[in-house]
C-alpha cells in the first residue's frame, strides 16, 4: 500500500483520532445531516496522495492539541512506528508498493458515484428521517429538519458542484431548491405530510432518471484505462489469510486482472460499483466500492474481527460444530479514509427488496403502511388520548396493517418462486435458519438494534446472511444503549417461512452458539477479545459527537485512564452476563438424576423468541423498522 495513505489510516485507528472512522450508526440509518452533506461533497474529491512530511506534521499537531495523557503518547508512538514500518516495506518491496499504489489510486478515484446517485441517496435518507420524527403528520416541519434541508441544498449545489457538474446543477438546482429549500418560504411545504410527499416525488424522479439514463453495467476500458492496461505481478487476491489454515507460498493466488464488466449495484437508494478481481487460478472475488463513509464504518471491520474469533470457538464446540454453525464474515478492504471495498455476493438480496418487489407486482406503494401507521397515531402524538391508550392504538393500527396491507406469506412466496426445487428449499431453509439464529444471538449479545429490512442481506443460493451497520450504540456515558422492545428481528414473515423451524433450528442453534462461548475456557478467551473490541470502539466513539448527544471526553480530556478502563470492563461484563443468561448448562449424569424437577435448558432462548414475535412488542417499534414484514 501507499505508505502515505496507509499511515494516515493507521494513525486514526491506533489513536482513535480522526473524523473518518467509517460506517453508519445503527437505528439512525446513516441519515444524519453530516453524512448527507458529506455524501455530496466527497464524490470525486478524494485526495490522490499526500506527502509523508506534511502528513506527519499534521498528525503530530493533532496529537499535541489532544493533550499529554498516556493515550496520546501511545498514539504518537504508534504513528511513528507505522510510518517506519511502511517506509521499510516500501524500500524492500518497491514493485509491490508501486502496484498497490496504482490500484488504490484508481479504485478510490474512478469508481465513485455520480451526483444524481448521491442526491437520490440523500433524498431517501431525508424521507426516512421524516418517517422517524415523533410528530404528527399535520404538524409543522420541525426546525431541526429545516436546518438539515438547508445544509443539504448548500452541499448538493455548492460552488464546487456548479463547476464540476454543470448539467446536473442546471437540471435539478432550481426545482429542488424551490420544493425543498426552507429559504424558499413561498413554496416550502407547511406540514410534515406535505414535505413527505415532496420527498417521495423527488425520490421517484431521481430513481427513474438514474435507472433510465445510466447503464446497468459499466466497462472498465471507459472507467479506468489504467486498470485495463495494468499488468499485475506481485499483488495477491485479498482474503486468503483469514482462515486458520496456513497457505503455502506456491499456493498463493495472485491477482491476474480486473474483470471488464463493472455492474452498478443499487440498494435502498444507494448505488455502488462492483469490481470483480480475477485470480491467477481463474477464481473470481466480487467487491463493491463504498464511498462517502460516515464515522462509524471502521466499526464494521472491528465487529468482523470479533466474529472470526467466535467462529473459531464454534469450531471447537461439539454441538455448534455438528450444526455447522459459523457467522458469515465478508472481507472489508480500506482504500482511503472515505473509500473501502466490501466483499459482495452476486446472489445477495435484502428483505426490503423482497417487500418492494411484492408491492410493485401488486401495484402498491411500498411506504403506504408507514404513512398509514403514522396517521393513525396522530391523536397519540398530539396528546388527544391518554398514555395508557397509546399502546392499544398502536396495536390496533399494527393489526390493521397485517390484516389488509402486509400479509405474512410475502417472503415465503418470493423464495418459492426463486428456488428451483423442494430440495433447494429444504437446504436453504436450514442454512438460513441457522444464519438468522446466529444474527439474532449476536444482536442480543451485543444489544444491537436498528435491524430494518434494508440492512439484512441474504444470499439466495446459500442462505448466508450479512447485516450492514452491525455494531452497538452507546449512551452519553459510553455504555451499550438499547431501546427496542424486541431482542432481535424475528417477524411474522420469517415465522411463516420457517413454519416449525423457529422452535427447532433457531432455538437450538442459538443455544449451541451461546453454550460454545460460555464454557470456562472460551469465556475467558472471549472476555479479552471483547475488552479489545470495546476499547477500540470507545476510543473511536469518544472522538465523534453523536446526534444530539453531548460528548464525554475519554482520552486526552477529563476522563482518566482508570475510568476509561472501568467503562470497558462494565461493557464486557454486561455482554458476558447476557450470554450466560441464555446458555444451557452442562450437567453430568449424576447431577441430572439429582434434579427435582429437571431444569428446562432452553427456557431463556425460548422466551426471547416469544418476545421477538409478540405483537405488543412489535407495534411499539419504529415504523421504518417494518415490524409487520
């Protein structure tokens, strides 16, 4: 890798200092104004290279401003050590460094999204922000949302955008600002429902333009002639060393070339370019290029490292190994602070795509259940009914939606039409149930919420699941925060698809996973890995300010290292207690015979499943979570 780019990322990761730490915060769907504005600013404006001397000076200035505590001294020494290592590797492997530098520069600069695609992602995020606001649809547009819209208009049509994207600005600027700029007081919507309708209109217009005007597949020769003509010699295909097996040097797969076709992947209003890396043995690996990352993206890499450690524990446990339990851990490759490559599957689909396909086939509006639910709650939000009656009102609206708008067989019908035979269906159900059980176990264990349908990807050929933005949220004190009434996502459509699999495969797989990491030896091992995970997470969290949350300084501020260590320990102990609370106990034959009466070993997990399927819990969820699907 280029030493300049890699050292910059290393300094941010080691010291927890920097504004670009990557990913979206769960439950907020990356819809903050900062991410919305940065997605417009950062499209084609990535720096190609920075001088090592200037970068070192900037890093040292940042560290000096942070303070003189031990954390800062450690970050400074790590920065210098990383720089020395990269310079030594660069001098010893000059050809490899040159090849990697060319690859990273081309990937980071050539495969960014177009301004129309970024504007569509921003509009989609703003639309869901409107759905999330706890105000009546007939109420005035909240002041915070007006401020956000003003910032979006400035970012989308800034002076830089006017210079670089003349046609885009000429086509959209006047109409967009007339409809959605709060400064246009004569034409700006007066109520939240009117603003929602405007955003829906713009979403449909932009989505139609993007799909009609831009090809579904790009050509490498048109996007990057450098990569087309580039002859790779020493670069290896990434992801070969994440397994426990040692790879012999003569069996290492080298990168042969980048495939000529570059498909455009569109999911939930966002667009990505998918690159196919072809190895020297003819194998293919697919990666999507993600740009304009928010400050939480590095959490995805940390959580995947934790999952790989847990997979090793599952392999050592009899019950989990017998069920072939293993968490799907795709590869993430940081390119720049705002660009990364994520391993993708050609057969990936999301739960939201399944639902939207059903709505399109039946000529229904996909967001109608959300708007209907919010309209039914206008009385509760405006205070016209007592707080005791709010739950009943929400439950009544939920039941109306499940009865008339969203049936419980949508996902089942989709899979029956997708899979070719009953054998494929049986194999898919089994693998999908195990993967969902693992995702549910990890959600409960780390108290991860915000599992809306667009964040759950599943492979239609293998049943493997990958959840995006899968990392904990923290309160103002740096402790895990979880405010959802359900422990994980397990809705009516999933239950109908599995039939009896919920009580069978899902419960038993969750029990086996919990038991695998709750044994005395493995729990001690997991304790230390969780401590490292939360240490890096809290260091990163302490240097960014969550939306509407005052920051609590950790390192370099009033927080002492002792207090910081205590917060890490508190989080770890809380996670370990949740695992032990649902893990079945191992009893010897004599202990089992002495029990009067025998203890139900799966009681804890069964109660969690019942809580996840309880309509009274589901009706209390955010409507953008799609509790009825």
